[in-house]
């Protein structure tokens, strides 16, 4: 990957939010979970589809704080409109583990 400027980095709006709803998404081509994430008053609740079924189930995600890019345009994922990109890292097997803060922080906080 090529270098980017600090100004380029500032264009990516990465915020913290809390999962308030999660459902299995059996219609997806690859196993996925539908997420509704609360980013606080300024942004509100946004939804996403995430291929995170190896490490997570819907019930266990409620209340979890996650990091997400909130300024991508919406993207149709099957019959579901994804409005954010929830961030994660691959484990040794390539399965995604979500990124979030070490402790509770206010929803909507922007990553620095």
C-alpha cells in the first residue's frame, strides 16, 4: 500500500458505538450477522452486515462496543442495506475479531 497524508486519514470517520440489536443473516452468501450500532445523538443507530459468525453470536454482541467507519455510502448486502463498516482483524485462521475500546467510552467518540 502507498503512503497517505494525514489529511487523507482525517477523511475516514471512525467512531465507537454500542451494538443494540443483532440477528443472524441466513440469506447472506457467507455466514453473517446483521448489526444495529448506536453511535449516540449526533449519528444515531446505523446498521451493518458482518461476517463474524466464527467468534460471535447475536445474543453475545448486545452491549458490545465496536469501532466502525461511519462515512462510507450505504451498500446493499443481499436484501439488507449496510450503512457502516464495522472494523475487525483476522485471527490465525482468517476469522474476524472485532475491534473496540478496552473499557466503556461514550458512543460516537471519534478515533484519533
